[in-house]
């Protein structure tokens, strides 16, 4: 059984595909097969029995934003630190993406009918979440949209199922596609880009904008902590060691872009404060000192 959450752009550009996906679910649910070998049929029939609902309601599996709306806003909530409990991130994802698409038994189109209950029930059965990456240019820590969607749906599943799903990312860049766990992918991108001197020195050649890119990558990595708990302590340890505790590097960052340097330090402190990073006490004190110094510099105090 599957649940498909579709972006607003895909919804707008590939409407017929949305209907085809919905039709596929309905066709499988109607097959004359034993329920133990057809999970879609089993779950649909079970929901119909338990909730006395119609087949159309029980077979909803394709969800997106309301017509004309885009995004989950989970990324904005994370970037702006606007949540107290991580459950709020899952609730926001469902609120934004709980609009069903497809056709009912009479062939009438469901153009974004709100179906929060149906989506929550479908998510409560999910055991694994999955995202395909097919671009050399953009990885899961390059932009916030990956943790917005894959992280958001994973947190929504955790909220509905009371258990964190296994989370996988497929690397479709080569002929032989490779599937990795989210944690493995975060580690790989951290080593290949964030902590790779070839990458961050290349960024620093772009001055102000380059520092902003470094800070953005750290923030997007933090997004995977917030939505999926998928970042190891050593990632934050090494980021702090490379960009903040190294006085020469910190001087370069703060001279090129003090605002992004301050944001990078603030994000590390937030990761520690929220329990995503078990940092040494002396490291935390040093980060606080650096943050205060950068704050004073930006405000013109020092």
C-alpha cells in the first residue's frame, strides 16, 4: 500500500498523471484477490468496515495542496525556528497537503477536496518514506525543499503512526540506481560538500554569497535533525570545528559576511539547545562567545 504526496507544481503540470495514479490504486483495491496478498484491498476493506465509509473515501491515496497553493511551509517553520515541539511540523505538513485528487466511482474529478482524516489514516499505516534524487546539481542539503517534503511527510507519519518510518533516498544519477538510508545520505553529502575544502574554498571565492551558501547548507542539514533526527553528532562537531572554532576561518567568514556567520553559529547553538547535538560544554561556551561578538559587531557595538 502507498501514500503519494505530490508537489503543487507536479499537480499543475501533470494532472492526467495524478488521475492515473489514483486509478491505479482503485484498480488494485478492486482486484479479486486474498487480502493477505493485496494490502491495498485489505486496508481499503478494513477501513470501510470499521468506519462505515464508502470505497471512494477509503481508497484516497493521492494528496497535494489545495488548488492554487504550493509548498508545505515546514521549511519556513524550521528556518524561522517557529515551533516548540516537533509534532507541530507533522501537523503543518498534513494541514498543507491533505487535499485529495483523483476521480470518484462516478468518474467525477476530485480537484483538491480537503481530506485530512483520510490522509492521517493512510499515513498511520506507512512504514517507509522515500525520495528520488536525480540531479548532480542539487542534493538533499543543497535546498530546503527536500527536508520540507521528505522530512515533513516522515514527521507526519511519525505523528499518525506513533512510530518513525524508515527513510530512504535513491541516487538515480548513475546507470545503477543506489538506495541509501537518509542518515547515510546526510553523512555522504556532509563529507562530499559541507566539510570538503574543495567545496567550501570554492564557495569562499564568491565572497558574501559564498558564505551565505555555506550557512544555508548547515541550516538545511539542521532541517534533517528537526524533521527526521537524521544528523549524527559528529556532523555538528566537525562543522563547528571547521567554520567557527578555527579562528582563521571564522575571521574569513565574518569579514566576508558577518550576518551569515552569525546565523551559522546561531544554528549550531539551536541544534544543541533543541537536543539535536550533544556538544561539549566548552564548545557551547565558545559558540556563545563568538555569537555575542558577531552580534556586537553587526550592531556596531564593537
